[in-house]
């Protein structure tokens, strides 16, 4: 489950993908007071090395954002889904 999601758009399409994630993360922390741990980007936005570095830091990285969002990063907080039993 993803909570508190937002979209961050890099202003410069030539900006490095990882730097764009860092910029978006700073904004996210300032806005929500929490550190995101999930990012979804279009395929090719981040290098394999960048993805590995984020995963080492316990981030979940998805690369299935629509291609027409080529300059957008989807940031959020991934939480464990909780099973709620129905009360009688």
C-alpha cells in the first residue's frame, strides 16, 4: 500500500534521474515531514546503478510509470497492507 503519494516534476529534462529523486525527496520531507521510501518512474529514468543504490537504502523502486510522464517522479511511503477482519 502506498500512502501520502505525490508527483514531482523535474524542471530540466536533462537533469540526472537520481538527482531529480533527491530534489523531490527534499520537497516531500519539507511538505509532509516524512521520508518517502517508494518511487515510481518511467523505464529508463534511472540507471541500474541508481536503482541499486536506492534499494540499498531500503527504497522500493518501480519503473512502470507511463512513458508520457517522462519527467515525473511518483514519490510516496510504502506500508505493509494490514488485514482487517470483519467485525460481526
